[in-house]
């Protein structure tokens, strides 16, 4: 079958047969996708333009269409502004910290010739540990009286604050905990990335007398660029959806200082404000799209 | 027109059609509905599907044998539902119209489920309202119509260490706000407790410890009809100032406690007293205290006598989509009989909502239980409106701000009022 034979309006019967067969074979997935993925996503988008509440469940179409009211209300809601600011703080504190630790550990492990596997498992362990179990331990570490951290600070004469009960230290404490809990995944990815750094270049630079830092800065880092981009994107998305740590450690307190946008959305769904909650989650979705877009622009390989 | 345009136009038409079909009708939902018609006499028949949560769900299955013996044509099928998933499960069932016939409903959910149109109004003459503790009955009424029957109740009382109180010179529990303050101070200075009276400094559920003080002061949350919030009142503000003074004076810990901390702290004398519900008798005894080491007492009134406490618990409701409503209500009626309520207490330990069940047996003789019984006579429940959880969360947040000294009582209750007003009752 030649391409030239295809005129507008005339469909090659073989091609059509193939297309039909293709759709039939793909239909199980297409149906599942439409019903369980696209359907709910579109329904929730539609919901964000209505004043739907949990009490409307029996008559989901008997709700008022309110246009962009939910979005306007959200932008004006002081609590939503606060949680947005908190989420941005999580993002700008959390991403560099997590990536920094992961990169440092990966580089360190890459230089090890023995017991690398042991350390890799050790550092990865927090990722697979239940957040509930972890939170109990961290609460003890961060406790005001008799906490591990404050006891350690006490030895050097510093009187540590009640980390989780102060509006200034609660959020950074959670960021540190989240970084500790999540850097393992990135570390594994970075370790794999480090294997791809061309040895010849490093050795050549060594022969030319480049210092360790210069080799890292001008050879390793550029070679890692795609891996770093990937890491930044998934970590950024993770921190924008920050929830678990705050949920188990502080319940969003004190005074909402650790409440994130996801937490806010969770609360609103709990209160039964379905329309409002859907609008909040679409704003977050938009923020994630924008962030990812800018990260791609910033870190993509320059030609 | 190419294909994409056609698809887009089609979608837009469908969407606009869907939206034109939208719009609320004014008569939807609860409020102003008549009570259901009285059920007929005679025995229950057919299958009655029942959902119950927690211990109730586990024990009810065997407990209903007596009902089945008395109603040979009826079968009761009990499904145990975990509390964590119960709210979602019930709301899904209501949305789909495929629920059980009867379910246990947490008192604070009544407003939401009744407003959603999922629950049937209680039939006329099924039970007598006067048989119940008034605060418990209040929890079934949404917009003036009752949508169920209280099953079991719980209320909050003062727990204190008897030995420490004695050391501090108190042989009886305090009976006024001034006394309570002095009591807490003495427990610290003379009794050796680190904190005299532990109260919750904000965070989830702190409204349950603050509102009893406000109710004791005579405050109300809504007007008589339950249509307008009346939170901004001098009584509310005064009660909040009194509540937060415990944090200012160092009588209560200013941070939220970790699970288990209260019980172990009470046992080792860190906390001289606290306010909580009946489940704490078991917990403090597990923590190593003997029944002779501690005592419970009704909440003190403002100037004298007994204060007003919070009443919670569970209600029984019949679903609008029940296939067997007559028999379902008969089952509810049976569970409300004083003897059955008493038996259920013996079996599960739930405090009966029917007052007559307290007149004999262990409930009338045990000194601790008698205190709970007394307090239940003077206890209130929050307004049964669908938006209550959200209003409560705002109160929690403002109690926290006031406890930290960021807001005066007066400003805090003003803010509670304006939050509650903008949230609305949802009816």
C-alpha cells in the first residue's frame, strides 16, 4: 500500500480493517481508562465549578453551577493563602535539602569500594518504613523534655525549643524529617547516574591536574544533568503534595503552621465541601504543571 | 468542520445541557419535615440488615438472638463496620441508595446524613422523647425533625487523684469555677502534681473540652430553631477566658499530649486532674491506678452545683431506602427498651441512652457510674447541622490561638461567629 494512494475522503480498506482491529484490541484498556481515570478526573473538574456538598450525594446534578466562584473564594481565603505559603516553604526548603543530601551520599557511596550495598540498603530503609512507625520515633527525638535532640543540644549547653510546638520550628523540623525519609530513592537514582559519568574524562582531567571539586563541578555535574532534572521534578511534585508527615506528626498545627495545600484539600473533603475541595486540588495541579515546566526549561540539556 | 471541532462542539453542548439540568430545588433536604407515620403493631418479619461499628458491631450479632426468638419470622443480619471507614461507607450507601435497613450513626454525623436525604424521620409514637437524656435526644433532631433514636451515650466528667487531693486539703470535688481553679492550684502547690488540671490547648476535638464551660456559663451555639449561630456572646467569651487562664497560670500543659501520656502522667502524679469520658476509667486503671486512688465528679457549675457537660455517643437510624422499614423500626424500638439497654450495657459496657435503664442493676449502685448518670442529666450535644465538623474545626483553631495568648476570649468568639456564619448551617 502506497502513501500516494491515500486521497482525502478515501480510506484504504486494509488500513481501516487494521484500525478496527487495533481499537478492538485496545478497547479493554480504553474502557478502563475512560471509566476509572479520565471519567473521575473530568467529573472532579466539573465539580470544581459547582457548589456541590456531601449532602448532595443523592442528587448530584441538582447543584448550582457557580462558575469560577470556588476559585475566587479560594484565593481570598486567608487559610488557603497560609497553606499555599507553607507549601512553598516546604518546596524551597525541602527540594534542595533532599537533593543535596542524596547527591552527597551518592557521591560518597560511589567512592566506596566495600560495603556499598550495606549502606545503600541502610539509607534506603526509611523510604520503605511505615510513616506511622517513623513518626513515633521522630516525635521522641523532637520532644521538648527528654527528647533526643534537645538532650544532645543540652550537652553543648544549648537549650533547645519544643520543636513541634513552636510555629517557627515545626515546619523546618518536618522538612528535615521528610528529607531523611525520602532521600533514599533519589540516592539510588543518582548512584545509577554516577555510573554513566565517562571515566576517561575524569581521568583526563585528573592528569591535567584538576582538583576534586573541579572534576565534580565541571564533569560529574554536567553529566548528571538529566538525572538531576528527573530528581528535581519528582521531588518537587512530592513536596508540593506534602501531607503524610504533617498529618501524623502535627495534625497541621501549631496554629496551622504545618498545614499544606493537600492537607487543606483533605480537610475540605472531610467537611463535605466537594466543590471547594476539587477547586483547591486543581489549583495545586496547575502549580505542579507550572513547576515541572520551569524545571524542564531550567535544567534541560543545552544544545 | 474537522473532527476535533465537531468533538469539541459536541462536548460543549453536552456540558451545557448537563449544567442547565443543574440547580437546587428549595424543598430538598431536612428541616420542616413531618415525623414518619406510626408503625403498626405486630411482629417484625423478613431480613433486617444492620450496620454497627467498633465493639457494638462485634457484639451485636450474638445479642440479637433474643429479638429473633421473639420475632420468629425476622432475621437480623449484622455487619461490623470499622469506625475509620464508617463515614465514607454510609455516605456512599446513601448516594447509591443501597444501604442497610438500620445503622449506628455517630451523633455528629446526623445532620449531614439527614440533610442528604438518607435517613427516615422517626415514626410518630415509636419511643417517648422524655425517656431519654435530653442532650442525647437533641443529637437526633435536624432542623426540628428527629431522624433516629439515641442508642448509647457518653459524657465528660472530672477525674482527679484522690490521694493528691487529700494531701492538698480537699476531701470533696470542687463545685464552682473558683473552687476548681483553687483545687487545681492546691493540687500543684500542696498535692505535688506538676499540672493541676489538664485541659486541651486547641487542636482537633478541643471544642469538646471548651464548650462544656460555655454551656455551663449559659451560652448557646444556635438560636432556638437552629437556623442562626449565636456564638458571639459575653458568656462564650467569658468561658473561653476562664478556660485559657489555666494555661496562663501554668495549671495545664500548653502542648497537645501524645497518646498515652495523659494516663501515665495521671498515674505518676504529673497531672492532678483532667476532664474526660467513661473510657478513661479503664485506661487509667490499665496505667496502674486503683479505683481507690482516683475519683470522678460532675463538672462544677459556675457558682455552685453541677455544670453542663458534653454528651456524645451513637444513634440508631433507619435508611430512607430500606426495603423493610416497619421491621427495622421495630428492631430499633426493641433496642430502646430499658431492659435490653441494660443487657447491652452488661454485654458491651455502653452507657444506656434510656434513663430508666439506670434505675436498677450495676448502673444504679456503682458510685463511679452514678456520677456519669448524674452528669448525663445535664449535658448538651452540638447542633446537628451538616456543617458542624467544619464549624468545630474553626472553634478548635481559635481555642488554640486563645490558649497561646494570641487572642482575647472576646476576639476569639467574634471570629468563631463570623467563621460559622460564612460556613453556614448547610440546612
